[in-house]
C-alpha cells in the first residue's frame, strides 16, 4: 500500500527522478506517524493501523502540522 502511494505511482508517471522516495534533491511531502506502519501491515493488525496518529506533516519542506501530544 505504501509503495503504491509513493514510488510505484511516480514510476508509472515517469517522475521517479523528482518524487516518490526520500532522497536529496527530490520533492517530498510526508507525514510522521506514531508507530511502525510497515510492521503493522506485516502483522495484519488492522485495529492498530486504523488508530495510527499523525505526529507531524511536512509540505514543500516546511512543517505545517505538529501534534500537541
């Protein structure tokens, strides 16, 4: 799911040189979450996946949201 929304999407558009993975020189908007979502997906733990909380959002290189928790 994560790859489908990131690197695979831009590969299909031929834009991987600009977007899709966190590397120097690439454009990236991202979120910071409170748990290891990849591990939850591997366990099939849908309950914890649905309760994952965003801790911060970075858009165009600037923090636009930071959780107060």
